[in-house]
C-alpha cells in the first residue's frame, strides 16, 4: 500500500504536508504478528470479575473510594456541636 501525502495550503491552521510518496505498509509488515507474552499484573491492579455487576474497578481503585459512613460527625464538627 502506498500512501500519498499531498501539500495543501488553504489556511494557517491546517497541516501542511510535503508531496512525497511514503511506503509505510508492505506485505511483509502486514504478515508480522506481535508475540503473545504473559504479563504479570499485581493482584491489586486486576479487576474483580466475580462480583456480578460487571464492575471493572481494581482492588486498588476500590480502596481509593471514600466509604466513611460518619458523615454526620463532619457536619456536627463544622457547626460547632459535637456529640460524644
């Protein structure tokens, strides 16, 4: 496959290309395959797929969530009244 880059000057904001022929894809390149490598991923980075809700968050992402249920304590401290 040969890709032709044409030079077009219409506006300053448009990309200006030189009028050269570039052979970037050939049959040999097209037949190449990437190796099927096994990649080690830390367990905290792997999404939990068994929870049934199709959630793709990793354990690390889940730990970052703010899940504190003591919100009422924050509002009481802001108002100056704190229950003990």
